[in-house]
């Protein structure tokens, strides 16, 4: 460790401080012995980003959900939330897993009630409009 602030030479320091000679940026490097990975936001052993070939055994696998909030990085980027902050999640009003920004259909549950079960029909008379009461869709 002493004398080499960046063991795997990926430019991210092993520890949280960058040395004055500027060989690396402040870490810590979550994978100090593997240049392919540096950051692991959710600490699950899978790097946020995989740069080049992993030298670990077994090799590192890129984390597709860096903050482990169940929203994939790709989705979070498209939906405008922060992919490395687990408190930042896309708005999904109807909870179908497609964020509001990408969701063309707001399929919220609703209830539909008719005011009566019976309609009286009379010859030569316009029938009363038989309209349901719809609640909960907005
Ligand atoms: Ca490093
Ligand atoms: Ca991870
Ligand atoms: Ca996520
Ligand atoms: Ca949705």
C-alpha cells in the first residue's frame, strides 16, 4: 500500500484521499485490485461501470442498477432520476414500472358504478341516459 496509492493503476486511489503527486483521484476504489471497476454505489460487489476486461476471478459484472432501488440505470437516465442515489426514483403514478415521462397510458385502477341495476324502457319515450359513475382514475 505505502508508496502506491493506486494499486491497480486505474486512476482511482485505493483510499479516500488523493496524493499530492496527482497519480490518482480520490477514491476509495471499491475494487482496488481490479482496474475494470472502481465505484460500487450500493456495495453489492458489482461495479457501477465496467471499464475494460476485469482481472478478478470470477470477473466483475457490471451493475445495471447501481443504487439498488430496482430502477435500472438506463431507465433512471431516461426518466431523469439519479441512477446512483437510491432516494432518487422516477415518478410512476400508476405503478406499472414505466416512469411517467415514458408512460403514454396512465392506467390507474378505477371503479365503475351504475346508479341503479334496473332501467325502465317505455315505448315512444326517450330513455334516461344510463351513465356509470367512474371514480379513482385521476
Ligand atoms: Ca485503483
Ligand atoms: Ca453495485
Ligand atoms: Ca437504480
Ligand atoms: Ca407508469
